[in-house]
C-alpha cells in the first residue's frame, strides 16, 4: 500500500484504506456498526466499504481500517473524504479521528507489518500483561477487561506503595 497525502485527489475506481482511531475506547462499536454508520451517512461516492478492527494489546484495539472503492469523478481530495467519513461516524454517535490514508486494501502486507512491529516491541512487561489480559478477558467483553486492568493496577500500586494514599498499613 502507498501512503496518500491529505491534498491528493482520489482516483476513480481506486481502492483506499483509511485508518481511524476511536476516542472512546470504553465502548468499542462492532465493525458491523461502523460499517452501518458509513452506509447510512457517508458520501455516495464511496462503495464496497469494508471495516476491520485492528488487532491490539489489551484495550488498545480502538483502531479501525475502512477499505472502500472511490467512485467519484476525481475532484475529491483525500482529507475532505476522510472528514466526511468522520462526520458520518459522528452522526452515528462515535468520535473517530484519522490516523492514516493509504491506496490499496488491507491484506497480507499489513499483517506482515503488524508481525514485524510486534517483533520490534519484544516481550516487554506491558506485552506480557496485555497478552494475559487478552486471554483472561476473552469472551468477557470490554467492560470486564477494564475492571480487570484497574484491579491489577490497584494491586500493583498497593504492593509497591508508590502512590500516596495507597500504602500497606499491616503490622
């Protein structure tokens, strides 16, 4: 995939993937809900819309890839189309912001990029905790995952006594 600049005109018949992040990660909409928001409120010159939620660690799954075919006349600028898509999300009650714009669709090259990125990050404590939370919270939903994360944070802070007001007072 090649990066699209904000002032680039979109090409008729070209497939694009715009990536968005959701401001409120407490209630992540399903990919079907995001796709429905676009179907109901997006401009009519985008078609074949597909939405994928990006994989992440723990709660960091608030990123969505929107792949579509541009069917306009070529006069539309990439940043304007992205703004119209953000407005479509807002009409559906979600607050998204644009993170990237690419020509092409998400596929094996994107998965390879994710795999390479994971190799660079390595097995840090955050990754280990994220993996444990993903396994522990599988099927519980986002709400329970948040409760688990906050509970673990409280236990860690209690044990290290690193925050004033959270100290062990056992003799």
